[in-house]
C-alpha cells in the first residue's frame, strides 16, 4: 500500500516516511494536552461545574465519532498528505479562534471543528505508521510512535506551566507548533501510503476480530482524556493554584513518555493481551492509591508519573496488536475504528470522571478511574480464557 513504486524503499525514505507519520501524531498530542486542561480551567473561571466541563470535553469525542469514518474515503480521493496538511492548518486556526471567540456556545462549536481535524490526523498517521512498520518490530515502532505522542501530550501542560493559563500566549504557541509540524510532512509528501480499495467492514466486525485491541483504545481514551480534563480540577479541589493544578498533568504525561518503548519491546516478545492485562491491572492499582497519595504533593506527583506511564501503554500495545491482527485493505478501516473507539472513550470518560468527582468530592475522581480499568481488565482476562493460545 506504499506510494513508492519500488519493492522496498531505501533507509532514508523509510526514515522520512515514519518521521512524517510520527510528527502528525505529535501534533495531535500537543493539541489535546494543551486544550483539555486550558479550556477546563477557563470554564471553571466562568463558573461551569465539573460535569459541564466534562460534557464540553466530550464534544471532542462526538466530533471524531461523526467525522472519522469518512476520513479513509476522503483521503483516498484527495490524497493522504493533502488531507493531513488541511487538518493541521484547520487545527492551528481553531486554537487562535478559542481565544478570539470566548464563550460557552462558541467553544462547543470550535471544539467540534478542532477535534474533527485532530481525528483526521490520528487516523491517517496511525494508518501510515502501521503500513510502514516491519512486522517483527511492530511493537517497538509503535512504542517509538507512542513515545512521540506522549511527548506531544507533555508539551501542552508544560506550555501552560511556562506561559500561564491567561492571555494569548498558550493559544499562539500551540498554533505555532502545529505549523512547525508541516515541515517533515511536506518533505515526505511522495512517500505516503495509498488508501486501497476494500476494507468496508463494520466497526462491530473489528470488535469481533480484535476486541482486546479495539477496546484498549476506548479505555485509553476514557481514562487518559478524562484524566487530562478533570485532573486540573482535582488539583484545584485539593487547594493548589491553577498553574500547579495544570502542572499535575505534566507528571502524568511524562510517565507516558518513559514507558512506551519498554512496553512496546515487551509486546514483541509475549502475548500482547497479557501486556494489556498487566497495564489494566496496574492502572487500577495506581488509581486506587491516588486518594492516599493526595495528602502529599511529592507522593502524588510520583504516583501520577507511574500511573500515567502504565495507563498510556494501553494505546501502544493495543495499536500494535491491531496492526498484527488486521492487515491489507482492512487496515485503514481498522485504524479508523480504533480512533472512533478512542473518541467514544473521550466522550464517556470526562463526564463519568467529572461526575464521579461531583458525587464523591474530590476522590470520586480516582474511584471512577479505577472502575474503568477493572472493567477492561475483566474483558481481556475473559478473552485470554476463551482463546489462550491466540
């Protein structure tokens, strides 16, 4: 499915192709990690409840669920790179518009458009990297890919810690980083994969083919995006100022950076479903310890670092498992299903976690996360019991 006419691209072309795909997902990470805590804090200043903040964040998931199924078909018509460039430009414009058009109604509309652009970036970059990854090193390549995504997630809260959460600074900085992401993409414009014919399975079919992989995307979207949205509010409930509360997300994101490659390497050497089960159980344990650690800021930061790293591996290993299970013309559709389910998680996670914190303030935040991890662990354990040798 490569756009190259030769049987095998040379090393430089392969590197440029993978770098372009990885850069696109870094843009996604920056966009999500910047806007989720920033808009949550801004809405808190406007007097919005945790539940309303969660609902606004969930609009991002709705946008992707509505638009992502059409991305492979659109990319097949206008080209993968051209659609990626359009998505980056639209995302940069929306970031600036958030500050120019302040208000609840405007932000609901902007969040929809902004998230649709990120959804296109997500689907096509993952399709690109899955198509380019050597099968024997798929887990490692996905680990590198997810590490860059995690670095992107670390950039957003770091910008907020440095630039603050008021004024144009964080919005303009985010838009500028989006535009920088165009450079490797344009350099590799002749190396992008081609969306082939076929691959018209339903999402339910992909769930049946690889339930552990696809549901990993859903749970990752729920716990990671819900965590990013509600963790700053949790910090405010604990008595920290807005910048310190937003900075808690940096600890979570940094853990994501450190754990991806080791878990990707591990996923090449054992049943990936076992790795997913370990990550789910580790995430449940870490969540259950948050109330205890919240009495000490250093302990909370260390726990969030470890918890964020373990939780983030659901994405890496789930994506590697998906690429190994589904190939050929179904791959683009499978990646679209993966992203849609991630965004279904994005829709479900913030309202569940925000609502949990409203119901049991403030530790309902941690209890809700723990229940989500345990539910997924049960699904993976059942799958392992049904098909132990798969």
